[in-house]
């Protein structure tokens, strides 16, 4: 009995010791949560459906068991270890082998792993048969030759595997020994990122893969060609690889019956539009082809059922019409291309969102929303807009569309002309007259007609044609005078005064003016048209010659004078001499008062002369006439001695 009690106590102590040691090694730190595998690489686009545990607190320290690795311990559901080497990997395998299915540990993260191939496979095999569902391993260096490994996939709880920065040191190995291990994994989600992987085999049998992420590797067009075992695959991410042929990519997807999302961004994809027909998976609804080398011909090679398409950062300059009909397309991203205008929606009848930012659009079409009635949002900012009349209609789209222009107004800025650079389109305004060519032409025509009418009226009112004709006569007379021989020109001054009067006032001129000036002491030599005009010359030419050969010009003003056409000629030429020679040669005699209303409009010069210059008025009283003649003689007697000498020379 005592022996039995002793053995029983020893057994209990051993059990208690074992439990204490176990709790100390694997579950010693409580209430610490660690981020799950699926959220460890947020930059690689891993499956967001996998729920992650939020990271609240982590703590690293060497394990007390002297295993050599660094342990980050948390709740019983998550565990993170670092610095795994050949020296401690067997202990890790032994530790993980205790987490059989049904245990609470579900998330495992290993970083900085440097082990041999077989040790790495033993580690994967142990995880495969444990309770772990999400396995994340990064910064792995395989140290030995890759050998064939008989991997047992049965009875696993694994759902997702994420591998990042896997370095294979063995340069010569059989592809099946490496890629077959991962291609045949019976899990839903697998990520192999940033590992310089050049190939991946097609699964040997119907694969349960729903999510594959091969971000930032060296995969080429040979991937999954003629692969019939990925029928359940829904998401395929091949971003940042070395794919070149869009047609081969389409052929790769043609056998993936459930594929919905494909990311081929940041590759080297081209499509020359040759006579090849692209074969896309009919189920593909979201396609990312951004940051490639695709041109306009890409629209010949697109999945017909796609709903969301990204062609950002390519070399597209035009969206050809009638090339393809994407009736299911709802969202199209054409940012950072070479487009010069907004594309129409003739081939995209269901389009709702369009991004065409950072292209080469100067004046986008204003009828976009008319051709694309279902579009709810248009992103057209950050283009080099040319602020001109053509842009006015597009600016009006913001008011008409009811806020459908995304980024308005900050993203919509004038680039041209230089003077308006930096001006937001909402602050750019031009008048309707400046932008409506028809209205501008009509307005210009009306203004021209009004101007012509005003000029014509002024010409008629001011008798401009008459002045033009007189100026022409003056010019012609001067021209002939310049070409005449010097002997024919005669003396420059021959008369004291030239008399201009109306024929109706000739009685007063002959009976009063001429006798009183030419007779008596200090007689004055007068030029009268009846006796001094030279026969054979025109009347205008005689008038001009007489005015030029006279010191003064006497104008006998009366109502008859302003009615005479020839008097007007004489006044015009005399006035012209007044300004051309800057002389005081005009003498005005008011024979009879002239009511202003009798003076024609063309006699505006006469009005000006009468307003500015002193004139002699013929007195009706005989007692005042002596003073009148004295004043008149005084006005004429300029350089009289010289005039007498000239007169004597002519009489001799």
C-alpha cells in the first residue's frame, strides 16, 4: 500500500511538472494578440476575406528552454517565432507536433528561417497535420540541395499559406521536386511573393485553390498554359512579373471556369492586334492591366463580360469605336495614358464610372454625358486643359451633371494659354459673344453697317465728296504747275486782292467796291474773274491761280454768296492757302446779314471764320462808308510799295 501511494504521488508530481513546463513554454503570456497570417503582408494584395486578429501588444525574448529561437507569445490562438536555424528546427518541429488538430493554436508566423530543404519540408509537414489554419513564413533561406519529398497533404486544417522572400540557393534542381510541393497543396489560399520564382506547375489534380497571389516574381507567359485543374480559382494576382503576351494571358485563363479577378499590373504586356483571337474566362469580371505597354489594339483583346477594367498607365491614344462591345463594363480606368478626348460609350453601354485623369486632353467633348447617360462619376482632372471657347461647354457640364465630375474644382486647372496657367476652370469665363462665331459675325456685320451708315450720313451732311473733289482739283492744278516751264509760271504775286462774290451781288462790286479801291490815291490792283481769268484754263484752275497771285482774298458775304457753288470753291481754296502758308490773307465783307439757317452744312468753314475772325460790315448809312473804305484799304495795304513796283513793271 505504501508503495502504491508512493508511485501515485510520483506520477502526480510528474504530471504537475509537465503541465507547468508546457504552460511556461507555449502559453505563458496571456492577453496578447498577434496579427494573423493573412494580414502580415498588406502590400502584396493578399486575400482580404481572411479575418485577422488585431495586433495589440507583442513581446520578444529568448525562450527559457534555450531553443535558440526568439518567441513572440500571445494568446493560445496565435504564435510567432523568429531566427529558425538548423540547430533548433528539430525542437520547433517537436514543439509544433504537440498542436494536434483540435488545439486552439490557429495562426503561426515564422521569420528569418535558414534551414536545409528536408528540415523545411518536415516543418511544413508538421504544420500541415497540426491545428494551424493560417501559416505565414518570410525571409526563408534554403541551405541545401532540393530533393524529392513525399509530402502528405491528407487530414489538414490549413486554409491559407503566405510565403515571402524565399531564397533558393540550389541553382540546379528538378522543377517537380520544388514546385510540385506547392502546386498540389490542398488549401484555398496561397501567396508566394517577392521570391524570384520563375515558374509554377499546374496542380496534378482538381485543386481547391480559390486565391493565388504570386506578387513580385519572375513568372513568364509559360505559367498555367493548358492547365485544367484550377476550376475553383476565383482570384489570381500576377502583379510585378515578366508577362509579355496579352493573348497568352487570356489563353491561360480560358480554362479557369470560376476566375473572377485577375491582376496583371506592372508587367511587360503587349498586344499588336495580329489575327489572333483572345480566349478569356467567361466568368472574369474584374481585370487589372495597368502599368503595361498596351496600345489601342488592347481593345481587341478584352473579356466580354468584364465589369471592372483598369488600363491605367499604358500607351493608349484612342478608344476605337466598333472594335469591341463590353456591354457589362461598369468601371473603366484610363488614367495616365495619351488620350486627347473623352471616349464615347458606344461600346460601353453600362458604364458608370470613368477615370481619364492625367492624359493629354486639352478641350474635352461637352456631349459626353449625352452619349454616356448611365455614367455617375467622371474623373477627368489633372489634364492640360486649354482654356478657350471650346472649353466653355465642358465647364457647363458641372452645373448640368449635378456633381458628377470627381475632384471638381481643384483638379481642373488651366494649363494653356500661359497667361491663364493655374486658373481653376470654375474661375474661367468668356462672354457668349466671344465664343459664338455666328453671333460674333452677325454683331460685326451690324456694327459695320451702322458704321457705314454713319459715315455715309456724315459724308452727305458735311459734303465730304465735294471736298474730296476739290482736293483732287487742287492737287492736279499744283501738279501741272510744277511741270510747267519756269517761263510760263510768271510772277508769284500780281494783285493786291482777289474778289470772290456772287453774280447777284455783281452790281455792288462793280459800282462800289472796284471804283473805290482802284481809283484815287494809293489805288489797289484787284483780281476779278470777268477780266483776269485766262481763257483756255478751267474755272477751278483760274480760281487757284488768282488766289495764289493775290496778297489777299476778299469775300463779299450775303445770302446770295452761300447759295453760289463757285463762291464755295473760292472760299475753300482761299482757306486752304490760309493754313498752308500760315498767312492772314482773308478779308470778309458782310454785304447783307446771313441768317444761320440759310448757311448750308458744307459752309462749316465759313461759320468758323465768321465766329473767329473780324469782318467788315457794309454800312447802310452813307456817313459811315468813308470809315468802311479806310478800314478796307488798311487791311489790303500789306507790302503796298512792292505791289506798286510789280504793277509798274507789268504796265511797262
